């Protein structure tokens, strides 16, 4: 995006023709100021995405990571690419010690399941967890998921090396992107919004947050709040 060719956000907001029935002049003035900020945020998101795409080559993948697919096959990381050059892997907090998985992870994966077949047209997508494949299949069936591909991390090596498990053994969610070019697999990007990067009073979150739950709540007067989290069942 060439910023030199962009119309100033303030002008775009001021010239916006949208008006809502019965709104006051005070509301319109505040809404126009907010619209300017929203346009600037949209441009910042695109700027960050472009910056991400320009990352230099990441570290070459060296581990012998082993996964079990839903059909019982044992696979390596290269197999998860299928015929794609890019692979997105989500580390699901659903280890063998858990009877049921993390509600926050599950809330993110539900909408992702709905677009998984669309993503498949561009990239490979895999969800990796540390529970047995039988347990993962049963949970997938219970949730009614159809698009996601779930895999068991057979030796925990992947989860340890790519931030799905802390040195303490505690699980954390992690998103990793890998590339395969000329037969070489490299790491491209990891979501690094950890507790150390969180702002005061906030849980660690991505930028933008990948869960549509929070995106929609951010549009409301109540917002997302500070102490409410989704549940597996209501």
C-alpha cells in the first residue's frame, strides 16, 4: 500500500455520507472522529500485514516431528503441507491430562472450522493437540466440526519446540506458519503475543485478535469485559 496516494483519513471520515435515523449532531461528530480512527486502524492492519510478508527467511525446520492423522497414519511435518507451499498450525490446548479442551481455543476453532475449506484453496491448515487421536476425533464429532484436520503430536517434540508447551509442561495456544520452498521447510511466523507483551489489565491477545468473538464484542457498548470467557457448554 502506497501511503503517498491515500486520501487523508480525516477527509474520508468527514465526507462519509452515511447517517443513521434520529442521530444527534453530538453523536455524528463523535462518530466521525471514531470513523477516522477506524480508517487509520484498517490502514495500520494492512501495513503490519505487509511488514509481516517481508520477513526474511526463518529458521530451517530440523526436528523429526511425528503426528497421527485422523485416518491413523503417522506423518511428518512435511506431510501436513499436502500440495501447498504454506502451512498454518494451531496448537490446541487439549493435552492428555484434560478431560475436555480449553474453552478459549475451542471458541477460536469453531469459526475456523467454518472457513477451513476456503483456506484449503490457498494454504494447508492443521490443528495439533497432545491427546490421542481417538479423543480428538470424538471431540470433533461432538462439536460438529467438518473442515478442520486434527492431528496428535505423538512425541510432544513439535509442541515443545514451537511454543505449544512451556518448559514447565503447561500448555499454551500457539499459531505457527511454515513455508516449503525447493524442498526446504522453514518457520515463517509465530504469534508472540505472550503475557510479557500484554498491556496492563489485558489478557495476552493477538493484533488483530484472530477470534471473531472478541471482534464483535468490541463493537458493543459493553465491550469484551475483563472477567468473562466463553464456555464449552451453556
